[in-house]
């Protein structure tokens, strides 16, 4: 078993993430993992990512606040405990358009290869 205490989760710094604090919960520098890694992004009011894609699917769950997920096909406002899945190669932008902090859980498989 690998336990990561939230207070001890290592911070990481993905490109094109603005006014956000990203923490690794499992996988990579947070410990061993074979299939996927998980992280939490704390998004300040006005915080966002750019419209980017990854080669693997992503799963998001809003833990607190409201996060708007924008894709080339439209956008969805996700509230606490709402979730979404993004397909491999699907470009997405996360935005906190509110006046309060938001937190979102990310689960993502490791790239094949």
C-alpha cells in the first residue's frame, strides 16, 4: 500500500496552468503506480489552463467549487462531485470563473510506450 497524505502530496508544475496549485496524490513522484496517476488541482478564482490535449484520456471530478471545462465541442460547468471524461487528443481548457477557490481531481493513465 502507498499512502500519500494530502498535506504531504508533492507539488508539480505542468505547463500552461495559471493561478493553480497542482499536487500529485499517486504515481510519479508520489509513489509507485502501474496503470494511472492521480492529482488534485486547486484553482484560484480566475485560474485556468490553456486549450491543450494529451495523448491519453483524462478523468476529472470536482471536489469543491465550480469548474468550467471548455472543449472545441462546447463547454460544461461542473459542480461538486460532477465528473467528465476527455478522450485521447481532445483539447480542453479548465477555468474557474467564480469568486471562490475550486479543486478538481485528475486521474490519467500513463502514456503507452
